[in-house]
C-alpha cells in the first residue's frame, strides 16, 4: 500500500527491492568504476580492465553481473564485445554521487581537512541504516 508523504507516494515493495538490488551492485567500488568508465563511452573488456586496473576475468565477471541486472548491455563489433550503459538514469545517479563526493574532497583538500567529508558522508549514511 502506497502512502503519500510530503507530496510523494511511497514506492511499492517490488520497486524498492529492485532499487536495493541495483544499489547493491553499485556498492562495489570496482563495479561503480566500471559504470563510471562506461558512462564516459563504450569499451570492450580489455579497455575497461586497463582503465579500472582490474584483472580481465574479474572485470568480465563484474560486467556479467551488471548486464544481468540490466545496468549495462553489450553488442558485438567484429570479434569484440563492446559494453555500454543501458540505463541513462543510472549514469545520472552515478555522476551525481561521484561528482558530489569529488567536490567535497576537493573542498577538504583546499581547507586542509582531506578525507574528513567523505568519512562524514559515510557516517551520515550509516545513520540511515546503511
């Protein structure tokens, strides 16, 4: 049953479960880096492994999970499999989160409190049950 709070209806249990699963996949820094890289443009697994600094088999496994979740897709280009983000909204969320944390890190570097904002963000998230 959806309840309206502050002008917004609560999402269904199914939608929340799907969102949690997608966020769960993106909770891996390796998978998040892969999605970030693919948000910048298409790539094959070799290019992604070089960019994110991961072993080819590990990057391939991450891509398989992201693909099964519908976050990325692939297409054949000759003998290569080329990967791309399948959901532009995921790109928006990832860019927003990473961009915000990068801005905070830059601010802390300028103020001489490097690392503190990111740690504070994690503490705030943990306060919400993360």
